C-alpha cells in the first residue's frame, strides 16, 4: 500500500448520513478510530441536523446544507480547541446526526380507566386511545437531555415516556372539562388540541414538540354500555304495552298458519268459543242474559306518566364553563342578577349554546314581575 493510499484511508473527507430505518432519531457517525480531516465536507440533508461533541462538550450544531469544516464555520469548536486561523491539522470529534422530521402515527392509550364526574351519569370510568406525531425542534437539548452517548437512538426508547405524559394530561383535561360523556364524541378534535397544548411545555424541555394529537375513541365500561343499549332500545320501542300486544298478535298469527300444531288447534278453539259467546250475546236470550248480567267493572285507569326529567344547565362566561345548575338555582341567579338574558347556557340535548332568553324553560325567569307595592 502506497503512502497516498494510507493517507486517504486515515482521514475522512466526506461526512453524511442516509437513514432508511424510519424510526431512528439520533445516529452517531462512526469514525472507527479515524480522525476528521480539516476542510472535510459535511453534508446535512433536509430533515437532519448535525451536532458536534468535542471531548464531552457540546460544540457546533449544523442545519441542512453543505459545509467545509474549517475554523470560520466551527466557532464553538475553534474556541474549545484554541485554534487560530492557521489550523490545518486533523481533529477528533464525535458527530451526531439528529432526525428532525415528523414521526407520525404513533399510538397512545389509557392502560387503566380514568375516573371522571359526568353531569348526567355521575362518577364514570373512561378509556381512550388515539395517535400522535412527534418531532425534534432543539437537537442540542434533545441530545443532552435524552440521548446522552447512545450511538443509535430510536423512537421506541422514548415513546413509552411520551405516552405516560399524554395519559396524564388527558386525564386532567377530561376531569376538568365538564363535558358530558355523550357529547365527548363531538368534541374530540378540540380535546386533542387542548391536550397537545398542555403537553407542549413538558416536551419543550426535552427539545421535542407534538404537532398533532388525535383522539380516536372514548368509551365506557362494557356493563355501562350494555345498560345504555337497553335504554336506547326502550326508547325505540316506545309504549311497552302496545308493543307486547303487537308481539302477541304476531305470535298468534304465525302459530295459526302452522299446520298440525297443537298451539294452532288451541288458538282455533279459543277463537271459536269467542265467536259463540259473541253470537249468544247478540240473540234474544243473549239480550236478556246481558240485561241480567252484572255491569262490568270499570276499566283500570292507566298509570300516570313518569315525572318530567329536570334539566341541569351549564353557563359559559369568559371562555369557561360553570355548572351544572338546577332550574331553581338558575332562578336564584336570575333574581340576583348573575344570570341575564344574554348569558350563554347549555343543557343535554340542546343544539349548541344559546342565550338564556332564547330557551323557553329559562325565558320565564325574566318575565315574572312582583305585584305593585301597597298604596301604589
């Protein structure tokens, strides 16, 4: 091997990194004992940053571009080494390439149910899951706070910690939002933005940001969902008595159409007896028997309807919600001037926020006036 070949293999002239793993956040440029030649070319591609660490100290950070490693574009490393502008010798330095692209479609979810207080159902346990995206915004801070001296740092090494942060902030936001469980599906986009905003401060300390956070589903325990399904089925059925009569008539019709069935013969005998009884009542002896028969007892009165469900109300003031309040409490607030006609109110089943005067149930609170005083 000639002297030229030896010098060519001893010094590195081109420094770059091409990533094809799709999950690597940081990769250390392996020198294998070789020194970096003064004036070598450093290529930093889009979506990357190069961080120089010299003798354990963080030095220069290079953004995307093509660089000639000289004293004029390595100011921090030059200061650490006490180089002058005449420096021409090779130098030793660790180079870490940091992936600054967005890592998307990462999963998160609640390992255990979240306890929350619902205005309609009371205490409930909620589960949720979704996806999020993460990216490095401060390569130097991320390297010092998270990576350390790891030569190849992947997303799996930090995703568990990020999931814990998401679940913690999600639990706190859900518990303090006051949004009913039945209305959370319509507010998942806003909840996701709110949780991401709350997490941004913590992630910034690691040199990270969360551009996106999506809530795919918020669910109740299976027993509660089964009870809600029964309640929904009862609402679809409507009058339970009429539904029972209809079901019995359908069963009788199906049995009568089935040949050689004991049930069909029994139904036929019953219908024949009913027709004979009707003919006896319409004949001359039937009229006399009907006159001598005691008067039928009065039909049983239908049961009273269930009492109306009292609404509870939420109030929006200065971008925050208060409540829930009963109608009696709303009346006291109206009398005290805390509730006005222009106050925004909301209750379950209502289409968005409305002024109090536009809600028929609350409008009467502002129309009740006291009688004129004595002697007026």
